[in-house]
């Protein structure tokens, strides 16, 4: 949103290309299905649902890694 206020679209794109590694920039441009990504600063039910689904999938995919990290941070979890 800030970029849209102070920069034109081309400037925003160039700034993001410099700030983010190439894979990170591509991830901003496309979602996991290869379609254009939703604007993450929108507060529509569609965006909220997409973010929730992506978060749930991430937790499911990385469940073992998350548990391993929890065990390192708190060995009593065992």
C-alpha cells in the first residue's frame, strides 16, 4: 500500500526486485497454483481465506520440523 502511494507500479517492481532474492520476488508475483497472487494488503474474505489456507498447509507440511524445533526450545516436551 505504501508503495502505491509514493511510487508508480514500475518503481515498486524494481524496488522489490532489488530487495528480494529472485525466488522471493517470484513468490510475491505468483501463488502456489501459478496464478497471479492476491494483494496481501486487502482485507477481503478471499484474501483472508487464501492466507489461512496457505498457513494451514505450511504447518501441515512442516509439522515434523516444527515439533523438532519445539523439542530443542523445550526439551521437556519430549
